[in-house]
C-alpha cells in the first residue's frame, strides 16, 4: 500500500479530535444533540485549521446510521463512504473551479432529489468566496427555503468576499489560528505514536513555520522526517527549512548592546555568505527583540514562544536593555525590512540596519544628555549681572540691614505675590521684571518695553511696590522704575526677536560647553529650546 501522509493519517474523524477549535466542536455537538440543526453553515478562518474537516465530521454526524449523533461511529457504510470521499449524499464542491452560474443551476436541479442512503443531502462548498456574483444570486432562494433533506456547509478563508445576503442566511463559525504550544503538543503526540525521536526546539521551529495551521505543521513534519529519518534534531530542521539558529540573534543583541560595529559588519557578511533570506532573518530578529521587550516589560516567561533552553539566556539579555531602547530597535528593524524589500542593494540596507542599531544612543545616554541640556539652560537663564557691592541700610530700630543683589532676587517672587494681592493688574509686569541693586543703593526694577497706558498704571502703583519692598526688608529704600515706552505692535515684534536671539545664544553656548556628543544629538534629532 502506498504511503499516506501525516496530514491525512491524522485527520480528525470526530469532533473531540479537532485541535484548537473547541468552541466550534462544542456548539455543533450540542446542536446535533438538541436537534437544533440549521440548514446552512459557513466556516471561516485561516487555512489548515479544520474548516473542511469539521464540515465532513458534521456530515458524518448527521448521516451516521446511528444518528444524527454528536459522535459518529465511523464504521457504518455512510460514515466510511464520507471518510473516503465517495458518498452519494455528501458532495464536496470546489468553489474555485465550479464558480459559475451554470454549476449552481445544476446544483439547484439536483438538490430536489432525496438522499440515497443517509438522512440529508449535504453540499460542502470549499472556497465559496470564489463564486461569481451571479452564482451567489442563484443560491439565494435555495438557501432561503431549502428542501428539508438538504443542508449546505460553506468554507472560506476570505469571509469579506462573501455577500452579506449569503451570510445572513447561514450560521457563521469563526475558526481561529491554532496556538503555537497546541501545535507543538499535537506534533509531539504524533511523533510519540509513530516512534519518532524529535527535539523540542525542532518542534518549536516547525510550529512557527506553520503559522497557526495544523495542516501546514503536519506537512512540514512529514518533510523533515523524510529528510532526517526517525531522529529529528534542530540542525535537521535548520538545514531542511533554512531556519536561523537562535544563538545568532543573541550574539547580535550583545554586539548591539556593546555598540560593536566591527562585529556586526562581520555578522552581516556571515548572513550573506550563509544564503539566508534577509527578510526571513529580519523577521526572526524582530521576534527576538520582541521577546526581550515582553520579558523586560512583564517579567514573565509565559508570553514567550521560545524553547526552554533559551529562557535563562533571554532573562540575562533582557537585563541589558531598557524598554525605550527595545522599542526603538523594533522600529529600526521594521524600517530596515521595508528598505531591504524595495532596494536594489538589499545587502547594503541590511548591513546599514545592523549598524544603525548599534549607533543608536541608549535611553540612558539621552536622559543624561537632556539633564545636561536642562542644567545648561538653567545656568544661562539664571545668569545675573555682576554682583554689586553690599549696601547697608539703617533700620527704624537703630540697627543695620545689609542688602545684596542675591537677597533682593531671592525675595522678589514673594514680594510680587504680596503686591498682586493688592493690585493684580500689575502682577504680570512685575513677574517678568528684573531687579537690580545699583551702586548708590537704589533698587531698580527693569520692566522692559511697555506702552503708554501700562506706564501710567505702573507709575501710579509705584508707592505700593516700594512699600512692600520696605516691609520685606524693614528698611527705607530708593526705588526706580526702568522702562521703554513703545507701541504695542512694536513691543510684540521685539519680544519675538529677542526670544529667538536668546534661544540661539543659549544653543550656541550649549554646543560649546556640551561637546561633540551634544552637538551631534542636537543635529540628529533637530532639538530646539522650548
């Protein structure tokens, strides 16, 4: 007898055997048990997750000689003929090759005839979304009022292409991608029963290659067994499928952390010479940094789709990076993938992508530089005029109070707050004003450019300001208001120009005092003062 592939030998024959679609199996089983059988169903989901298999099991459950039953016997003539695909009462139609209105008209003609053996005449139309618009329209009336003995089961991977008029006449079941660990468990069970010795890491790579499809996973396992025989190792999978070893990704992440450009260039050359597909390699690198980010963020290994052999290595690597760094790396890898796809020199873009990962400043470096920038800004902002000589003022009690530029500057916010409680209209001008202690003991308040109305308001309030200053220091002082009267529009323009000049001067000072690293960061990120 000829060899039967794993996907066929291990095809589920009852609802209980369907892997990863328990929500579908349970609903259909209960519907049969409770005699709530619909006349049309539509199964949708990715390829290889059990849509057609479920349709066949449903057909067997309904036409089994012991049924309808949620558990078909798989021994009676009806079950056997459906399993073998030669039942006269269960017709499987390929929607891609029988998509026209003529085929649907023939179906409508034949549906009138009662089943020859079972209780139902069942039509399974695979890839139903391939039917033409006219064919769908021809189905509508039949789906609305089908004969009692007729039942339709549609299967599709592209539910959005099925007209709403068809969907509204069917019970819809959404099949899910099968989880990675579920696929691995089922493949391990197959290998155990077929006496195949297989490494866990090999199973992991096969399951990843299947991308949620059990049928694909079984097909790949069949291929690997043909290559390696009764003992399957990760090296066999790597050679047969071109899978990249995880150690390469760990090595790259360490070189990125150490900013070792030379080693990354050598590794890029090694990848080229090994013949790996660059997009596949970048997808693996993206998944690698994603795993590090998830472990770093959650502190849990439950969300990692990796072999147990690498758990400790991931924990050690996660400690080397911050979350911000990892997010930046993932964005760079994604951009490199795009450039590799569209470039005429993909090798160059790949190499530059690895170098860019190493040259990116870490979040710790950026935070340190930003702190230094902030300190430099404050240093410039708080720079005051040259300190005047200290002035000694006599107090009313016969003592002396010594005032300096610093004591006046430090006390000014408190004085302004007290003035504002009495005369709030001048508060905004005083908050922006600069105070100076002149050599002759006069306290000068520089108000900058103001208009004529503001000048009159401030002059009228001069007594309030002087009184608060004298109360604060318990002295009698001479007060001078300094200002320049200008038109309002002119003041606004000069303020804008002055702000820009100040920012430019501060940035120039920051570049001079911060060194080459800060200057490069300012240029690369186009930093500006806020």
